[in-house]
C-alpha cells in the first residue's frame, strides 16, 4: 500500500539540453544524441532507485513535447510553423494531414532499455488520444470525434505492445480532458479503446481546470487509477471525494511541481493524513502533482525525496497500528 | 460586404516577416535591449502585418495586436489597481493568458493604446479598427479582490474602457470593437453584459462593434442586440447553433460573420464560405454585413493564417460577382 512513483517526465540534465539544441541545428548526429539520452535515462533510474521510489519512470529524456513526440513518430502528422502558446513561448503544433497509422512501436524500445536497468517496475508512458487530438490541428478527419477515435487505435496498439514487452503499468495521460466538458464522453470512449483488455494496471493523469464539471464523470474513466494534483490547491480537491466511495485507485499528487521550494516532510505527511481520512491506504499511490520536467534536476530530486520520506513515515505509522486518523486504517 | 479580421495576427512568420520578435522580447526581458528598441521591432512587425492584410485585399484592417500577450494584459498593465498573475487557460484552447488580480480600485491615468493606434493608422492605407476587451469579459477573466462584486467590477471596467475608447476615437479610429468571448461561453449574465456595453460604447463618435467567439449565441443573440453598438460579431464555426440563431432571430444590427475557423489549419473552400455568406445575406443587406474569421488569427501558423485571409477575400469577390450577375439576368 501507498506505493510511491512519479508522474512521468523528469528534468533533462544540462548536457542533454545542450545536445538536443545542437542536434536540432545539425551540429550533433543522432547516434551521439541517443548515447546521451541513454546516459541520462541510466542516471535517472539510479536516482529513483536510490531515493527508494517503488514504481519508476524512464523520465522521458528523449521526448520534447508530450504530444509532438507521438506526432513525430506516427504517420499522418506534419509539423507546423511556430504558433504561440502564451507570453513569448512558441511551439510547433502537429497537423493531422492524412490517415493516422503507427508504422512501428514508438516507446517500447525505450521502455525495454529502462526496465533492463532495474528490478523495480517501470511504467509505460503514453499520451492519450483526446489530448493528442486537442493539441493538434486536424485537416484530414471530418470531426474532432473521428480524429480522436483514429488516434485511439494507434495508442491502443502501442499500449498492447508495452504490455507484451512486460510493462506492469501503462499510463495514458489526458491533461486536455478538462478543456471541453462537453467532450468528456468522447475522451472516455477513446480511452476505453486504448485500455480495453489490458491486464497491466492502467493509469491516467489528468490536470483539472474546472473540476466541478468533470468530477461527476471521473469514475467513468476506463482505467484502474486516476492520478490527480492535490498539493497545488492545498488538498481542497479532497472535499470532492469526501463521503463517496470512489471505486478507483487514486494517484495522489502531494508536492507542487510549479514551485521551486521543496515541501517539508511534515507538510507532505499532513497532506497524506488528510487524504487518508477520505481514501483507503490500499487505494492510493503517492507522487508529485505532475511531471517534473520544468524543475531543475536538484529541485526534482528534493521533491521526490520528500514524497518518499513522508510516505514512509505514514506507512510505518499505519503498520504500527497507530493509525492516521483514517477510520478504515485502524481496522 | 466588408472583409476584416477579428484582431490578432501571427506575431512571427518564418516564411515572411521573420521570427525576430521572439529574440527581441527575450533580450528585452534580460534588459539587453531598451524599450525603444523593442518598440522599433514591434512597429516593424506591425507594419508588415498591415501590409499583408492590405495586399490580401482586406477592407478594414487591424494592427494585428503584435504587442498583446493576450486580450487582457495590455489593459490591466495600463491601468492602476491590477497585478498580473499566473497562467490560466484561454477559454477552451490549449493557450494561456495571465490572469490579472484586482487588488484596489482600478484607475486610468493616461491613454493606453492611442499611440499604438496612431502608428498603425499612419502605416496603413486602409481604415484600421481599434480593439478593446469588452467590460464583461475583462471582469470575468480577472480575479477580483477589491469589489467582491462582479457587477460593480464589470460596470467600473465599462467606464474605464469607455474613456479608453474615446481616446482611440480621438486618435482617428473609425470603428471601436469590444471583444466579448465570455458572452455565450458557459453561463452568461446577458443583462449585465448589455448594461456594461452600454456604458462602454454609448456616445462614442465612431462605429462600435461587439464581437463574440468560442461560445454560442444560441439564445443570446436577441438579448445582445439590446446593446448600444452598431455591429454584432458572431462565431458561426465553433457552435453551429449560432448559425441557427442567425437564421431565426430578428436582426436589428449589422452583423459580422465569423465564418473561417481560425483555430484549425484546414482551409475552407470557396463553396463552403459562399454557403455561409448566403445564410447571412438572407438576413441582412450586404452593406450591413462584415465577414471575418471566427476569432483572432494568432492560433494559426502564419502560412495558414495568410492563406485563410486570402481565401476570405477571394470568396467575397466571387460572391459579389455572382450576385451582380444574378441581378443582371434578373434572378
């Protein structure tokens, strides 16, 4: 119970950030870049093991944007000129220009590489069909729905290949799911296509905008575990779950990924104890709110360390039967 | 039929007027270039954007809002009482704006946009319209820690925006447009929106418009016509029900038909556009009809944005030819 993990992305070390920029300018060949991506992955696996995390990630050292990465490896997508996302930040938004297909597995080889480095389980990490659709232009499919369902088929193939390769956890992230509440049913349908028949534990991470509108449909997401941000809104989200018997596991985000400061162990223990008044311990996995790629490696490590230490403290308290204020835990 | 844009235009253009604005802003943030140097770059891009619109054949041009990070920041920064805060989602788009926080009574000490307007008007050979956020939307997008009353805040904003509009008219604007994407997006207090627009627009010695987009004016169009503005902008792309409302509701205002999807790269055909023009032409005389994309063009990469502008002009020209021919042969 109370296994610890991280949401997906981890920061790239300076040498890799530089290498990626050189590779973009044609100053570094693919082989050399790949060697550095592997080095960074090795380092992150060792760091996660050293910190004592239970379920690991490969840290996505070889990915840029979580949608563009898949678009670059699927057939049917082209890259756009720059568009602005906010402030002075620009990106290349994928354009669906023809029928989407997956010529070959995308993430499986990286998953194998990471899993070979550790005996602890490494999660397979995918971006969900609704998010890929919402974050792309669509010139080919007649509707947002048609595009989403076509993407669901290729993400499903990828999820099955990860499972076949041995992944015990497959995470399919849908951060865009709260963008248009009226399309929540479509997102659920598409995610169902991806997860149907998988034996691996399935997880989805969603970022919530207006939780009131998507909350009531949350239990219908066709996954075993829903990973949510709790820390950045001071665990207020717990109120939504209070008094209901939520039928799924929860990935409990206990540290804010947007702040530079590492939370104290006491703060995180406090958050966990609050959560245990609402959820059963066996229902929870503990992690940061979201991917850590925007933090520095040092900040990310500090945050992961406090996740592990605080969870350990709470776990021990539960094990010693001292309870945490959670009624069920005292059983 | 008057062709126009809603407001924003891509700030960078890899195939045309360059991406130098990105570097200029980065350097300005690091204080490596002065305000004047940044302003020079902004003016250069503004001139290029105006020239593109004129060469494409747009009748009523905009300055492209090259200096605008989003619809609210320039005004919030130009007024007293606001602090620019963290990122929030821009309606249902994967685009973000900085949410202003009102922490004391807002005040306007000097004109905010008039100098920029004068520059654009000098750079253009065609009329340039002035654009402001509407009072209702502005208030809805801020966090109000002063009034604790949405109504009082919106009406105060209406006063301040009216003063700003007056200065824009003095600077020569033939039309002042208030953007109200929050009207029709989710639950809207239409009565308040109309009242606030009344304060903002009444008595201006220029034409006035209110533009709505992203949401639906199904059920809101009749009410919005009570606002004392000359033109109502309708996005008939985002929600087809808005087109149904246009067919149904008795029209007392001039209409601006938002008929090209500025949120997707897929280029509309002339035939599709003619079909939409025909719907509008049945409801308003052609000399009371504006045609434009459904929202600002900044969601698109430059190449596709320009292609849409050209397509719009092409479709309007052939539509008018068709009508002249029909009347000549007596259909």
